[in-house]
C-alpha cells in the first residue's frame, strides 16, 4: 500500500553521522555531569531542603523538595523513611530526557503516541509483579530478614547455615533482581549468624555473594523485563525451568567449596 511504502522510504532516510552518535554521547555527557564528584550538581539534584511537606496521618509525612526529591518519613509512626530523587534517577535524567531529545533530532516527534502505545503494551503486564518483588525486597532490607533469621541460626547450626548461605543470596536476587540489593538485604543476617555460630563472617559473605550472583539466573524481575524488551511470548515458568538447572548445579558447587572454605 501507499502508506507502507511511505513508511519504508522514511525508514531508509540517511542521517548525518552526528545524529546516530547523539543518543549515546548525550547520555554519557549527562551521566558525567550529574555524577562527577568534583561538581556541585550531584548534591543539588539530591537536596532535600527547602521542601514542602504534608502529614498523611499514621501513614507518615510526605514531602517534596525544591530539587524534586519526594519522600515519606515517620512511616506508621516508626523511624522508617523512604525517598525518590526524581532528577537524580537515571531513568528520568538522562534516559527519558535524551529519548525526547532524540525524537526531536530525528524529526520523529509525531510518533510519540505510537511509541507510547507500543511501550505500554509491552510493559503493562509486568508492572504488578515487578512492583511486588521490589516491595518485598524493601521490606527485607528494613530489618524483617534479621528477625526471620534469628530462629534459623539456632536451628541450623554451623553446617546447616553454611549450606543455606548461598541460598539466601539466591533468594535475595530472585526477588530484587540485583546482587547488590541481595547483599544489602541478607549481609547483616550472615554477620549475625557468624557472631552466634563462631564462623568467619567474610567467608559467609563470600558464599552469600556467590549465591546472589547465581540467583540472577532465575530472577523473576530480570526474566519479565527481558521478555518485555524482546517481545517474547513464553511463560516465566518455562524460562525458569531451563535456567534453574545450571543455577542449582553451580549453587551445589558453591556449597561444596563453602564447606571446604569454612571448616577445612
């Protein structure tokens, strides 16, 4: 049809080299500008003062600063707080901002509606499970993991804990999608176990890190995100069934090395 031929002709339009370099070079520029330690921009983007706040009852105190840092303090009247730095978050600056600029550079602003519809069609189904996984990870980081682990430390003992150490790491990255977050979530648990059981805390944390790395093989959040990006129409359980086998194998190897590492 005439419309398809016009679309193909538009897709074949040659652009100057600088336009193709524009997205990545602009992203690098903004990341360097906002993260460089010798510039004051980083601190300004993360500033929480001055700010406007409003009390939301027992839910907490919501605030928004002049740098668009939004947060919630005194959650459920406990010393718990959370915040989100809008201008310092890379999803907004630079990635979202550069995406808009790229559309203007390539004269594709008229396609914003179509691009948003395609993006929403691919991501709408994954928002709920990813949000639930992140909420769980935040709860564990808030100290819930330590309270759950105290009776386990006593019940499992030295050898039992050396077995579950990499499994804790895998569990953390399974829910959070990040080795770093898994270590932050369960690192304090292993330190607690090391103190109570007389084990080397650095060796336990090494096993935790190994497990957290392997947990990315079966991370629900990573699998859903990858499926969304490539448009793969396959159940998550099918993918996990394939990736779980090497993950379990290497976890077993990590446990065997851990026994030698801790006790021999």
